[in-house]
C-alpha cells in the first residue's frame, strides 16, 4: 500500500523550500522539526516562526525595488504593516526590526502605537496611516498624537465629516498630512455595488476643495484604495486600479502637493502546497500600469505605500493538533477528531471557508486514508475536510494503540486570534491554545519561547461573572 509520503510526492514537487521531512518521517516547517516542539509543549499549540516575518518584508521590498529599477520608476516604495492582521507584540517587535511603517484601524490600536514609541521601536517620523471609520476616541487619539509631533501620522479620511475634527482640534502641528480612502466598486459577485468603506469618487474633489485646500496647515498627501478580494491578476483588479490612477492624475492637477498612493493590503499567501502566484510579475505590472497612466496624463508618478497584513504575518503561523479519536460513523466516513476546534481557533476556515496547508506532522511513512477532521465543539459545522487543491483530505492511517498522530495547519498567522476572540469566551468554552514563538539565536540555533499557556478555567470564570458580585440594579429614570 502506498505511503503518505508517496501520495505527497506524486501530487506535489516535494520537499518544497518550506516543507520537508526528517529521517524519522516527521515534518520540517522552515527547517524547524515540529515533533520536538510538540513533545516539549504538547497540543493544541499555535506557533509563530518569527524569521518568516522579516523574510516576507525583505521579499516585498526587494520585488518593489526590482520593479522600480526595471521601469525606471521615479517614485519610492514604503512598506507598512496592517496591525489588525495580528496585534501581538512579538509580531510588531519582529516586523519593526526592519524599519517598517504601520497602518491602524481602531482607537485601540493607538495605545499600541504609543507603547511602541515609548519603547523606541518607532519614532515620531514613522508613517502611521490611520484607517477605519473613526469613533470619537480614535479621532481624539489621532488629534492628540498629531499635536504631539507624530509628523507622519496620516489620518485616512473614511467619510466626509472626519476632517472636521482635525480642523478643529489639531492646533499645534505645523503640517497635517491627509489621505483620502476612495471607495472602490466591489467584485461583480458581491451583494453590493460599491464598498461602504471610504469616500465615493464623486466626493473626493469636493472634500479637497472645500475642506483641505482652504486650510494652509493641511495638505492632501495621499489617495488610498483597497481591494477586498486582494491583489489578483483579474480584469476587476486592473480596472479598479486604472480607475483609481486616473483619479489620482486628475487630483494631482488641482492639488500639486499630492504625491502618494496607498494600494492597501491583499497580497496573497500560500494556501496550498501547489501555489502559482507570480509575485514579481504582479508587482511589475502594478508599477508599469501606474507609470503608464501617469505618463499618459503628464503627471509625475506617485510614491507607493502598501499595508500588507496577511503577507507580513500569515505564513509565520502554524496550528498543531493531536488526533485524539478515530470515529467511523458509516461505511464511508472516517473522522479524525482533533484536540481543538476549527470554529474557535481557525475561525476563517469555518466562517469564509478559508483553506490552509494541512499536513501530518508525523507518520509520513504510513499508508494513507481519506478523512474528515472534526473539532471539539458540539457544532456540526466544526469540521475541515477539503483542501485548496483537492476535494479530499488524506492523512496517515495510524493505529491508535501504537501511534499518536499529530497534524498541522500552516500559514495561520493572520486574523485568527482577533476573529476568534483570543483569550475570551468561545463556543463550548474551548480554551485559547498554548502559543510558542520559534526563532533563532545569534549563532543560528533554533529557539523556542512560551508566549502563552493554554487559557485556563479561571479566566473564563472571571469573564462570565462568576468571580464578582453583581451590582445592585438601579432604577431606570424615565421622563
Ligand atoms: C484598509 C486595509 N488595509 C490593509 C488590510 C490588510 O489586508 P491583507 O491582510 O489582505 O494584506 C486590510 C484588511 O482588511 C484593510 O482593510
């Protein structure tokens, strides 16, 4: 009978740059042997391989550099990290080693920015692009930090009234740079025609002419656009980029200080071992298109900013489980039950059908079988049974009496904790997993560091109100 390794070698070019197996037929992830980590910390376990973050930042910068050189593009490229993809300090610490810039999306990002500044990880010249629909607290933080000398903090206007707050409250900054997020049209299969995020094309001139231009200290520096479905080689992406660039050129003619565009996030990451996205070709084409449109309009090319979230952090993450039970519920369906939950720990897999690279961690020398993976909650939707490249899911056929089977989901480093409500109350009170950081010391030795233990019952008891007395109810005054 064919072994799991034979199946993989028949299906993919294996080993890959990122995945291989060792002499014990166990998985290597970026040359990190996973079994010793599991033996040391147990499962369920999330790991973050920190060097991947730097690798991706370097790659993106290199590819933009290549494209800029190839087309003799006269603008610059600036890498910002979109904090909402993973707010964890270890992610920001690693990313900021590379002197990158940041993008925020909520009032609650701002204490993080301040803490990073206090620690000397960013300076007052670091670009902080503040996106999102802003509630009063967010507006106040932005104004306060602008007054405090964060010279490259750029509020990105999401609606027509946002600027009024800055006009009224930012009184100490000599110069305030403003961005406008332009609402893109959604993909044709989306339930809405135009995104609710940002300001519609028609209103951009008006807000500039009426509210920004008359105020000497305020300058429109940047136009921003973000395509929700990501940077993809589709007619839709190119037509939105083209429309956006024509608007940039039109605005540049009435607003000479406008000199930048932010093309958002959406750089894809690998969701299958077979992955044919040509990053360099895509970046080349973006640069070429931007330049072509600017030349056609006799306008200097803009400096380009990106806010890559998933691309920065996604591929650094892995989520490891043990198969704790094998269930056969009829003649055809085999369930491998895991010691965690898809709904709570990998919520994108449940909410939007996101696929990840899924591989067994050990037993690659055993024969394989088709399985469904079942999570621990009582919800029948807590399962995973297809891959990005295949309708079937295969894992080693192991004997529960003799072997333990561990499996891994890879590239899970973005969004899963914030969507799952890390450390909170989750379905069936499934706890947040243990989390281990994997890195390298100065001599190149692998290191591990326990970032967080598995969530305990006590933390849930507190959140649920079992550890505090309820306050006396107050009579509600009705006029
Ligand atoms: C405005 C903005 N920028 C950047 C991002 C990051 O996107 P990604 O994680 O796909 O790079 C998002 C994600 O929703 C976003 O809304």
